[in-house]
């Protein structure tokens, strides 16, 4: 039997949901009100899809020593199309805040502090974990005979599964927000505008893939469209649910290259339907799926270290390379509850406390600014 990502995908999704349902009996996740619930439910499935994408890459790496995009069209889409949808989500949510800014003014300092407190704590933890693992390997000389793993950069790529690059694009978009606000007729503080202009001016644009920026444009277009009640009502129908599923299926079936204008167009139609509030027959707004969405960032950042530790230290690369496709994917399915548990633990013990601390940190930083300016004036 040919076991691959196509077989493992529904199994991983179902086991992740079942695992979280059991874990949240004792560890509660409070679902925030007033958010786009269908988008919340979508996030968790996207993060699990990226996990499956990298599990496929690992399967190939163990055989060839090369870390590359999977040959399987489905496996490639599980990672790259999920990233496209993540970018659309970011653009849609934050442009919505810009569009609402006249009625709900934006506290720009709090916005950036909140983003930093949402992203940096877990990112730093993962970076420290990767550094510790690399130090352990180098100290014990464990990979001295494996050319594919000798370089420190290669080890770091394997440990993190290379997911950090997407955060660069996310922050690039965050720094465009003051400019978007200005275009909307909302005046951001001069400091926010100067920060945005400085970061955009110093960006290495030659290293930016323009097709990826199209995802953000698509997400912003969705934010504009769903503001019209007639369009929202149309997109929340059962027929629209079928259309969304059909667009995602067509993108996978017809387009072997996920990062393309055709795929982005098909994904945009599906995303706009979901952003309008369509739950895909109730799936995305189910409480357990929304809870899965709450721990998305942990799934996204922690699956890389988990895969590395299990395959490098748990089994050992030689034994992991000898696994049959059936055994490899059974292993991936079996560690899914561990990944969900780690993501839940990360959310409860690290991410949520940092998110809740963001307003207090913002107040403290605001109070420190006059003193900081006074020091600068004194030194100048």
C-alpha cells in the first residue's frame, strides 16, 4: 500500500482535533469574541498542513540528503498554498483594522508591541532550542560522517523546518500599515510613519519574491469585498461553500506550482468566501476547530524541532531512513498528539501570558519614552 501525504492528511487532522478535544477538558482555551470565526478555524488546519509538508520533505531528505520542495503536488501545496492563505489572513485582518480606524482609532504603539509579544517569545524559545541542539551535536561530533548535516546552517534549517522566512514577509506587511492608513485618510503618528518608512527603505527588495506579495494584495481585496452585506450574504451560502472547496481542489489538481498567479487566484476566491463568514458547512466555526486555531503559532513553530528530535535523536537518521513509507507516515500520525500537546502548553504557559502582558508593556514603554528623549537630548 502506498502511504503518503494524501492518506496522512485526514488522519493527522482528525487525530489533532481528537487530541485537542481531550486535552482541553483539563486545560481550557477561552475563545475570544468579535473575531472572524471562520478564519480562526481555518488557521489550525493550515498549520497542520505545513507540518505534513515538512514531514514529506523529511522523508525525501532521509533518502537523498537534500532539503527541497516535495515532488508530490499535494505535499507542495500543503506547505506553500497554506503559507499563501496565512498571508491573506494577515492582510485581511489588518486592513480591516485600517478600514475601521475612523470608528475605532488604532493605538499604533500597542499594535506593534502586541505583534512583538505575540511572535517573539516563542520564536526566541525555538531559536534558543535550535542553538542548544546544534551545540550538543557539535560538542559530541554526532554528525561528523554525514555531509548533509555538517554545516551549522543546514542543522538550523532542519531543526526549524525553515519556517522563519514567512515571518519576514509578515513584518514587512506590518510596516506598510501606517502608509495604508495614510492612504485611507487616517493619520498615523509621525513616529509610526517614520518607522515604517525606515524599515521599508532599508529592506532588501531584491530578495523579496513579488508573487508572494500578491497574496497580501489578495487578502486586502477580500477585506474590502466582505464589507458589503450583499456580498457577505451571497458568500455565506451552501453553494459558496461548494465553490470554496472546488477552488482549493482545482488549485491542487491543476497547478503543480503553488506559488503562481493561478493558484493565488483560486485560493483568493476560497479565502474570500471563508473571510465573509462561510464556515464550510459548520466545520470552521466549530469550537474545537477554533481552539485549534488558537494554538496555530505553536503548531507552526514547534513542528520543526519535534520532527528533528524524533527523527535525529529518537530513531536516529539511519533507522529513520530505513523506514518504509507506511512506517514513516504512521510515525508522523503518532506524534501528532505530541505536537498538539506542545502547542497547547506553549499557548497556555508562554504565548497567552505574553499576549495579555502586551498592554502593560506598552504603558511602561510609553512612560519611559520622555526619559529616553531627555537622555538623547542631554547626550546630543
